[in-house]
């Protein structure tokens, strides 16, 4: 039997600002993100297993992605670590959920970060195949393992 791919969709709300951007995205603004996570591998072939016939239980995939990505970024303000420290301290004094990253928090860079995180969290029997992160209904970035 060949490889199987399954995909699960996750949604979260997040704000960010793109430091040094030459347009409106240099301002703090938010998006309703949609993250599609696709994994690939062989299904369990064991009639004694409660996971018989599954690549991974959707509930298990949900737990991994929610714990590793969604819980951290949902309703957070994400800023580049090069943001002025005075600004960061002022924001931290007023808001609880600020995530500082060592990259420009674009969809493209976030996807690369998410891929690294998920590859470490997934069971060794399955592989991360692709990620798709939609910022808006018409704009998204994609990551594919085969493109590495």
C-alpha cells in the first residue's frame, strides 16, 4: 500500500508588525490565520490497535499542533526581537501575550519556524508533508518538505 496524506485545519487570531516594512504592515495589525497541516506516512496495520487503519488520529494531530503552535500564537502580538527595547517593555507592561521571535514575523518566516517545531513533535512514524498559512482569504504562504 502507498503513502497516505491527511490534513487538519487550525485557526487562530494573531497580531504582528513588520519592522522596517515599507508599507502599512509596519504598523501593529492582526489577521485571522488558517493553518493547514498535512502529514504523510503509512497507516497502522494492526487489527489489535485502536488506531488500526489510521496514519495518525486527527485528535492526536490536533493535540500536537495546538500545544506547539496554536496555544502560543493565538491572540498574541508577535514582534521581531530587534524591536526597540523601550517599546517592547512598554507593551509588556500593558499586555500579557507578546511573543518575541528572532525573525521578521511574516507568514513565510512563521511557516519555516512552525515546520521546525512540528518536525520535532510529530511521531517518528509520520512526516510533515506541507504547511499552508493563510493571512487573509486571498493571501497565503506554503511550505513543502520536498522543497528543502
